[in-house]
C-alpha cells in the first residue's frame, strides 16, 4: 500500500498523506474512547457508539468540539 502511495504521490506527498491517516486514526481512537466514557442511558450510548463506528469522522469532530468546550470553560475560570 505504501509503495503504491509513493508511486502515485511521490515522496513528500506520500509522507504527508501517511501522517494525516495516522493522526486521523489516533484522533478517531481518542474520540471513541471519549464517547464510550460518558455516562448516558443505554439506548443513547448504543447510538453514539454506532455513530462512532459507522461514521469515522464523527468521533474526530466530537473530540474537537469537546476540546473547544473545555477551552471555553477554562477561560471562564
């Protein structure tokens, strides 16, 4: 896979694409962990977990929104 990525994009672009994919995976895992750690009713928790698994950008967006919320809360202290 990396060889075909390298032959298609070249060295620099394939390095950037690989880094982006790796960071997206790390943020996805962090988002799923954050979604699972919240206390919610069982049916809502199942909905959030299914959204996190079947729509991969959702946990990343959720994580970024949580970071923005926490930043605003810390500013108000």
